[in-house]
C-alpha cells in the first residue's frame, strides 16, 4: 500500500504543476491574440507530454506479474498461475485466440492462479496478466503473452438419470453409461440449488444413495470421473425424488431353533409390516459372501450347510415381490453340530421298494415295452442288490398272455424268474384273489384270503423269517376304481434274531380334486393298522408307491401323515425343497438326485447332483441308522439310461441297522 500511495502522490503533484503552468500562461498574456494562443497550446502540449511521462513512470515502477504459465487444461478451460506483485488487489487476465490479442476477453482473479473457462475445445489461446489496485485501476502493465491449447471436448454428462426405487432412508438411481468413465459421482442435496450437497461414488450405471431422511425431497446430479478422480464430464441436469416414510423396525428376537450337522433352524418375532422375510446367512462375521433365503413365516430351515461350522445370520422384512421393508436385524452367531463319527453297522438289513409296472398296462410311454420284453431287466435289477425284503407294486395277479396251462400271474412269474436267477425269493401271501377259488376272479365268491392284488411282499428266506402277515383294504372314492391295499408282516432278521414290522402299499394314482385327501386317508389307515398290529412297538419299515411327491399341490399329504406318525424319510426329501432336511438319516446316498419315476424316458429325470430328486416311491423307517440309500439306476455320463429300462419306476434300496 505504501508503493501505491507514493505513486498516487506523484501523479497528483504532476497534475497540479501542469495546471499551474497553464494558468500562469493565461494570466501573463490574456490579450496576446494568436501568439498568446500558440503559446498556450505549446504549454498544454508540454503538460500532456509530462503527464504521460509521469503515468508511464508510475506504471513502470512495478513490473508486470512474472512466470505466467498454463498448469492445466480441459476441453473448455485453461488453468494458469503467475508470480505475485506486492500491493495487488486483483489480477486481470487477458485472453484471445489471436496472437495480437485482438478480440480479447478478460477474467479477474484474487490470487496468483485461476481458470479461464468457456473456451472452445482444441483451440490455441494467448494469455496476458496485469495487476490491479483496489479501485480496479492498472497497477502494472500486462505481462508478455503465453499460449496454451484447450483439450478435446469433454463428453456430455451421463444421460437418463432417474430414480428406480426408494425407501425411508435411500433412493436408488440409474443412468446411461459414458465411455471412458472410471467412476460416477452423484451429487445429492435437499435443496434445489444443490447447496449443502453430499457426494456418492459408484462404479457402474446404478447406485443407491443412503443415509437420507424419511419423507424428504432430494435433488440429484451426476457426472463422470476419470481414473484419477478428476472430472470427465460436467454434472447432468438435476432430478428429484422423495424418500419414503420412515423404515419400519427390523424383526426382533432372531434366534437358533434347531441345529444339525447340515442344517440350522431360525425363528424370530412376527413383524407387522412384513409380507415376507429375507434371511442373510454368511460364514463371516462381516456378512461378506452372504447367501439369501426367503420365508413366508417367521421361521427358517436352512439346509446344505457344513458340519461343525459357525455362521452369522440377519433377518429383514420384505414385500411379496422382494423389495426391502425394514433394515436387517442385529447379527446372531449360530453353528452346525459336528458330523457324528459312526462305526459300521453290524448285520445290516437290506430293504427295497419297486413298482415293476403291471403286465397289462399299456400307457404309450416313450420306450415302454411289454412285460415279456423287460422282465429280465426287472430280475437283473433286483438280483443286483438282493435285498432281504422287498415291497413290490403293480405285480399283477392276472394271467399272463404267455403263461403255461393253468395260468401264471405277473408276481408268480417274477418269483419264478428270480429263483431261476439264483435268488429264491418267497411271497408272504401267494393268493391271487380274495375269492373262495383264489386262482381266478371269474364267478368269484368273495372270501378274505389276504390277497393284495399287485402289492406284494417278497423276501429272502435265507435272510429273514416271516412271523405273521396280513393285509388291509384301503379307502376308495369309487368302487370301480382299482382297489388299493396295505400288505404287512412281522419279520425276524435271522442273523440277529431282531424283529421288525414291514409294510408295503400302492396308493391311489388319480390327481383330480379330492384324491389328495383320499391319499391322506389311505395313509392314515395304514398308520392305524401299524399301531394296531405292532403293539410291541417293533422297529418299522414302511415302503411303497404313494403316487405323491413334494411338488404336489396343495401338499404331499400321504408323506406328511407318515412323518407325523414318527416315521423318518432317510433322504429328508421334504415339501418344496431339493436340499435334504437336516434330519435326513441316509449316511451315504447314491443317485439321490435321480427321480424315482422315470416314465420310460431315455434321459433320466433328475435334479442337480447332491440334491434330492422328485420321489413318489419311498422307504420310511422308524428311528434307526441308514448306512446306505440308493436309487437303483444304470445311467451313462450324459444322463441317459443304459440298456432296457426295467419299469417306469426305479427301484429304491437301503440298508438299515435294526435297533
């Protein structure tokens, strides 16, 4: 400021001196005519020259800013810096696309750097800078010019910014891609002028801005960034969106309800706002690598887990279509139990169930052939496993077309051919019909003979002994329908002397309205027979074709009846799930993913390996070990059945340890 004041004083003194000279000339020769005028003109010229000299000397007293240089550029701007000049209030930058500075524009900056904007892309510009005093008067002359070219034109801002969802504390956005973008920066403000903005970065063309206030209008803009974080584009136009009402509280009381080596149960309190629930389950405390499950009720059965492993769980409320309603609950730590270490079962009992497809059935299935063309394949299947006891279904009591004189039923034909193959199986009941003459239904005089049509129990007399046996006619909706039976027996395992109760059945096949309830009634009748006949509570093995699977709408009714009665499905093949229940007892399961019904189709119906396929054929047990379980099927690497398909059902087979 001292320098500036001194310069002003010199300029003021020079001005007064010149004025005095001019005034004196007028006083000395007021009437001198032309001569006087010439003299006055000369004096004025001298004064002007003097004044110019003073001004020039005043400006030259301070040098123009030095070191002017370009320090950055974009497609529409050049950033400059220069050295400081003492006493400067502002700096004025002159900019022109012409070297002679014609057509210049001007920018003012308060410090020794600034960015000149609104320039044309890929254009060379010339720049000069001078100092100004507090009044805006020039304090120095302009510096020498420097030149710099602008960069290429910046890409347009991301287009199509829009809201795609919102909650009480978040807004989800999407936008169009911009080539060359490393990240996108979203500016968010509760004010239309974007004051008080906060910023969020996202790697792709969508993102959710969180930590917002409920029921509040927000404004959003977006720009593209380079890999170094600098701006690639300007900001887009703003869009607005209102957050939803306050987010309902997360469900409470999350806790473990059961644990097994491969499954965990969870339960929590009902949340009034929930339409569904989502469980997040992770092996990591920070919930990374979480897997998500949906449930309708406030309980969860999560399967396919690793034994002896800690997991972390959270639950949140969601809508029926999966949109979030609440935040997640606090994390709880849960753990599967260790896999039990089990020794081999001594003297295992082997058991099977096999629907062999009736000899007189012609259903026009893909590779279906008559009984005479596939019975050897049925025999080979049974002999390959030689189960101690088998529940057979659809072994027709009618005479075969190629039977010898006197007739031969399908179940008798199977028995004879098994014996010829070195497997001398016997039947618990050999009666064909419940008639006085059991050999033929012609002119039948009804008499209970224990006959069970195609439902038959075959057993290996070298492995088991039949203590007693019986049958039960099951409920029906129509008398003309094929009668359905339970065949049962009390059996002794010869190697151990242990007794068990064995049952075999084939339930109603019709899927029309009312028949699911009929199958439930048939299953309940069987359960009642087991209770009535098994008064000493022997171990139970119940097998058969239930004609009901885990996908049947509205329920797998017959299955549910047996489970409710305390029987166990070794596969844990419960309703609507391909993953085994945590209470599955099969210690080793082979071909569990192959469906039990094959429909004579060459390509095996199956789910993913390691999961449970779809079953209508079952082996249920009471509480006992099941070392092995198998769907007996010969399938090649492409998933096709090899050779003659024995039946439209696959035999299911298991070994058990009688308690």
